[in-house]
């Protein structure tokens, strides 16, 4: 399918972008900076920016700091989550005033605790509201505007049914995680849904979900026709996955090589976290949040030992013992 004629994409035309997924509580600016310095994703995202519907302060100060952080030449996409049209438009303007050039609307988060009212994936139940929100946000954005969504709330048809709205409104690209909101992260991502969306859309579609290896990513690109990939848990477990998919690192690694990579990544993040967070308790909590995303059985014993540490000093000693 041809690309939307007005697309303002955050990646170079003719390339296959590999994006670092936004993961709430994990992909803060320290994590993004580490990935940019080591494997340089083509695009990075903020964690979602909560947009208050009935507040004098639409965007929290901490979120303003996150969205104002640049990744050098790596485009940063600010992801908004909310349900009120006027509030989202105002938040988009605030983000652009803070330096954002690429905005995204989250219609994929399976949790509804961010704000009052329908947010994230729950909005897929209200196409009438989306018909007001999406065009208004597109009009408010001077750079690219994209949508990250699930296949549907409790079925696999919503994403496809919303395509005419997205295309008519001038959305630049879509990111699809082919599970339902109700499924959360259970089961397996059904990328047959991704392929169907790609086939039916004239917008570029980025595939997201269960991309844990080079073979997973290359197969998905070929089978779905997706314009690119968004890497989340798979990239945190194996940051070199970006380079493996580019053919710039071996497609696979031994268990010892992966364990060494884990230790190096955690040690580098600890150094960055000391400059970002306040106090040992917060630093330890944040680094354990990263560990919570690592499901690779290669790491199971080591990750469990690190999770059981009670102090940052114990965590550092445990990590050093494995070096």
C-alpha cells in the first residue's frame, strides 16, 4: 500500500525503522539514553504522558522534563494518554512548546488507572469519542502524529474498523500490538492481525509484540509486510537485538555472552540512575523495574537473585559477583 501523501515520518524514507517501545515505569530518559548510546534505535518514545482532563496542570512537571529531553539525532516521540479532546489538544500544544516534534496517542495500554474516564486501550470501546479526538489532535500537531493501539478491546476487529477514521484524519503511521486490551499480555501476539491491517491500510504499520529474537523480527517483517518493528521486552533482555536485526551483530549469542551483556547493561543503567533518581531506595526500585521485564530463561536464576536484594549496595555486590 502507498504511504500517506502527507506523512511526516520520524524515520528516513526508504528505511525499515526499529523503534524502542514505550514501557511505563521502565523506558525513562536514562534507559533511552543508554540505548541511543549503544545501539541507536531509529526512533524512541517517552513513557505515556498522562493528560489531566479537569486540572489547571494538564501535564505533570516530571513529564515535561521527559518530553523536553532530546536524543540527539534520534527522534523522540511523546506519547499522550487521556480521553478529553480539549485537554489532549492543549497537551499537544504544551508538548510542542517544550520541543516535541513527534506525538503519539496511546490506544493500547490495557490498564485504566492513569486518569479518570476511559484512557488507553479502553477508548477503543468509544469510536464516537475517537472521531472527535483523532482529527483534533492531528490538526494540533505540526510534526508527525501517530497512534499506538491494540487489535481491539475485546475482539480483533476494532483496529481495522477504525482505519477509515485514521486515514481520513491524516494520521501518519500506526503501531499495532495484536492482542486485545482484555488479554493484557497473556497468550501470544497474533500477527496475522498485523498482516491483515497492513494489507488493508495505506498508512505505514509498525509491528509490535513478542519480538524476542532476530528470527522473530525478520520473519514478522516478511510475513506481515510491516513498515518496521517496535521492540520492547525483547530489546531489554537483549539490547543487541537492534544490531542483530540490522545484520551488524551475530544473529544469536551464547548464554555466557547474553549474561555478560545483562551485567554490562545493568551496570551502565545504575550509573545513569544515580544522576536521575534520588536516593538508594528509588534507584533500587527503578532498576528492579527493568529486571521485571526480563522473561528470558537464560537470565532466570541471576535475575531472581538480583530481585531478592534489599539494598542498592547488596544489588551492586550481587551484580559484581557475576562480573
